[in-house]
C-alpha cells in the first residue's frame, strides 16, 4: 500500500485537498471584558444556504463581521477555501473580493448613483474599464429587478429597492460567499418579499450564503441548514425541519415560541 498523506484542513465528507468555502475554528471575540463569541466552529460548503438564528445580542452580527474581518477575532481561525484569513491588508483585499456582505441598513454610497454603487467595486478593486464595469453593473441590476434607475441616487428608491441594489453591489466582485445580516429587518413588511425573492433566486442559482434573519419562512423553505446561536455559542444546528420543528434545547424552543 502506498502511504496516504492527509492534507491539513481535510474534513470528513470532503475529498482530499478540497476545502469548505468557509471554515471557522474555535472563534472567539471579546470587546473588553465582554466575551461575545465563545468558540464557534462552523463549516459552510459550496452552494449551502446557512440561516443563523438567535436572540438579539447573541453574537450573530459579530460572527458574520468576523468572517470578512470587519471585526478582528480575539482568537481562533477563519479559512476561506482553505486559506487562513488574517488582517494583513493584502489578505483583506482578497478576502473582501471573495466574501460579499449585505447589511441591515443597506450602506449604499449616498453620493453615487445606483449604477455607480454597483460598478465601483469592479472599477476600483478589479481595475475594470468604466464601460465594462457599468455594463456588468447593469446586468446585475437587471438580475435583482432594478431597471431604469441607473442615474438615480439610492435614497430616492424604496427600502426594498435599495436593498436589492446592495445585493447587486455585493455580487459585483463575484464573491464565492455572500453574508446577509438581517437584510429585511429595516424594511416595512410589504417590502420584505421582494428582497427575500431576490435572495431565494440567488440561492436557487447555487450562491453560497450565510443569512442572519428572523424570516422563518425563508429559513424553513430556502435554508439548507439552520444554526441557532445563543450566548456566543452554537446551541443547535441541523436541517430546517429538524431545528425548527423538533428543537432539542429549551433555549431554542423558547426562542421559536416567542417568534410565533
Ligand atoms: P446580534 O447580532 O446577535 O444581535 P451582536 O453580534 O451585534 O449581536 O452583539 C453581541 C454583543 O456584542 C452585544 O452585547 C453587543 O453589545 C456587543 N458588541 C457588538 N459590537 C460591539 C462593539 N463594536 N463594541 C463593543 N461591544 C459590541
Ligand atoms: Mg445583529
């Protein structure tokens, strides 16, 4: 028998040399004395839609923000396709290209037009020509259903439209993974559906996504896996039916009951 070497980072279920899109290992994050993340282990595979649930203050945003280094973890390891992530500037640039993010408050650039918001990444990060970056932005805006708004300032749009522009912008650098932090929480209920439909369509096209949300219907029907975080640890995880219909812990049962 030839000797078989197992590459570092190999996980059961993945062929040798292949990696998850995202791997978190014993991730900790403290703000002063406040330990917010207390050892998170999480793998996100290609094409997975991972929905993250948890009470307010449980560390959901902090975890997402650590994944693309908007926050620096206190300890632990983050790998993106097997590459260890750290906060060196060259790594950060590469990381932000691979991991897109959509925020609750959209965070669009108010002084740019809709088209410029989406074209800016390809133009200034990728060095695409103006014409190419704008053509690409137009394709993405069409994909999220925003047509005929190229020259408008984002604040002239409805919240649902702004969030769809933000999704187009997050897709502009062709990230491998898109993180969503409560993307519909700032929207009036009647505008949530259009954003959820856009996300659903991304999911059906195989986009790898991690989504913090309280939208139970999205969790139930779109998630490939649901994770429940409480007090900075993952308390439960599994397929949506298992986690949502047959919660094991009292904490999760209580959380789900409050949502009904
Ligand atoms: P969630 O998104 O689950 O509501 P967060 O990750 O936003 O929770 O916050 C978890 C905890 O971390 C909270 O206690 C919050 O006050 C604290 N926290 C978050 N961001 C900061 C920060 N920049 N500085 C200090 N404390 C923070
Ligand atoms: Mg949050």
